[in-house]
């Protein structure tokens, strides 16, 4: 359905939670090294519960390697606090790449500045500066699903029935 890209994630519990979300959405999770943890870390698996084994996972050695294979284009959305483009005004399509930066640094600012039209943000009040990475991925990805929902429920129900037979 979608490609969720985590650039240099640092917290295993966030990545595990996002992995679980990806399994439930039929999304591919792309992790870009360096990671702040080992992928086999118990915390990742604990947060992803038994979903981790069903995850469609791609690991990239660097952001440069990822961008060489998937250059920023109209199928790319980069979540950042450094934009005024609200995520719910973005047009999401099946197969899009939705990028999220690390919990501590975000996405490389030079990439954001080179593609401001591809940047999206989640509106927040003045009391905080950012949301938890897992929450941010959920908010944005479920808006993408809302925009592309037709056929999703039938696929999900069919898969669930087949698994339980």
C-alpha cells in the first residue's frame, strides 16, 4: 500500500510499533542505517509483538543509497516540523514513500530545502515541539489510507479469512 521510510531511527520501541502498523496496513517499512539499535533487539520485537515476522522490511546502508534508488519525486512525502505544508492537504497515492527522520535530528535539512514542495507537517499547538515518531507515522499514514481506502477493507477481510481457515 505505502512505503514508510525511517531515516536513522534511534529508539527500538518506536520502530517496533511502526513495524506493527506497517503489517496492519500492508505497508513496506524501509530502515536507513545507521540505526540506534540492533534490528534483532528484544525491544523492537517486543513493541512489534508477533507482527515483526510478517513485516515487509527493507534495510538500506545509507540515506544516499536510498535516494539513489528512490529519488525525491511526486511520490515522496517528507515529514518535518520545518514546513507549513499540512499533511492533510497532501495528495497521497498507493505506493508513495513517506519519510520520517530520526527522533533526535529529523531528515537532513539539505534534502528538505532542496524539495520544500514534498515536505509535510503535523500541526501542533505552542506547548510542544514535536510528537513521538510512532504517533507521527500513525497520524500521517492513516491520512494516506483514508485517501486510498477503496479496496483496502476487502483485501484485509479476505486475507484475515484465509489465515483463519
